């Protein structure tokens, strides 16, 4: 059967992608941030999956205030790089896995989650920056990403947005779906976005190191309590864009220790790497790699 072997969590700051594309990784401002991903890049080479199920939020490239799906699953066989106003990033097309995506859609919808199914999507920095951070940019032309990708867009832009508890439960449903797929696939699930940041208003530039790190502690050790965090806490403590962290809970929900029924017999996942850094374009950057025991 297919199996989820690990979960990866990272911020998806657009300026990080620009820094990679322009070769600025060793500049004094950027070097400390990219140093925090050196372990992860080697870990990815040593643990390359067949498929990455990548949870992110679209930034008005596929969806606008005219159409706001809460959860939108990319079911296409490929996903072109979006033009976010400065031309598409110099990256290869992202290859999908339509067979697994269709199976996940069938299973998750039968578990009473309403998904929007997308047979055509473009992917913006929410998805491409995590790929660059963990894999580097493949050489162009002719480069390829080292695995296939199934994108899941989550609405964290326009309220109402899904609760942390709903996101954690969706991760559990995704795990069940993956494990029922009739194929030998190594799957990782990635949660992206966050951490504390606010891009507008009187609190623009807000960073809350203490809250961010306490949230990471809880997400690893007590994800149910973390999922109970009300939306107002994210806004007050982590800024208006801190709500992106609910997407990390989808990835956390897919780990083995939360597979229902909760028997208490499965150990918590191993923390293979943890990194936190500020600032990166007025944003706190968080990063985790968790492996199933």
C-alpha cells in the first residue's frame, strides 16, 4: 500500500523565492535563513518520496473574491508556474499524480469532507517556495522536480476560514485515503505558510517569537490542543496572516500517532529538524521535519 512516511512544515515567503532565483543565498541578510535548510536539503536527497502532498494557499492566481473554495485539490497531471506579476519563476512545471489525487478525492469526500476538484491549476509561491527551499531550483531548461506533487489549496485569506480542528481531522482523512491506495508509494505531506506576520495595517511587521515557538511545541507534542486554538488567538498573537498555520495542522493530522482510533500505542513522531528565524521580509520563518516512528 501507499504510506505517509514524514511530514514537512515550512513558511512560504515570496521574497525567499526571489532570493533563490537571483542567487542571493550567501548574502549577509539571507545566509542565516538558508543555512537552516541545509540539513533539510540533504535529508530530502536521502529520503526522496514518490509523491509530496503539498498543502498551501493560493494567492489570487487561481481564486479571487469571486470564487473562494475552502479546500481545493489539484487533480491534474501537471501544474504550470504562475505569473504573480513579475513573470513566472524560472522553474520546471510541477508534475502531478492524478491517479493518487483521484483516489484521495474519492476517499476524503466519502469521509464527509467537501473538496473542490481542480483539473487545471497554476501554482504560485505558496507551493514553489517550499520546493525551492527543500530541493533547490532544478537547472533550466530541462530540469525536473525529484517527485510528483499533489497540491491542496486551503482558504486562509477570506473569512470564514476552516478551524484548526477541521484541518487536523482532514489530515487524518488524507492519511486513511493514502493508505488505501493500491500502489507502493512513499508519500510525504507538507504543510506550508506562517509563522507570525502581518502585512498591513497598524501592526504591519508584527513578529511574535515566543508565541511561534510555543505553538511549535504544542503542534508536535499535543496537536489536539493546538488544533483547538481559536482564530482570534492567531490574529491577536501571530498577526492577520498567522492564520496560515492551520495548514500545518493538516500535515500533522496525517502522522501515524493520530491515526484513528487513537490507541495510544503509536509513538509521537520524531523531530528530525527544527528551525526558526526572523526576519525574512517582515515574516517569521518556521520549519520542521517529522518522521513517523
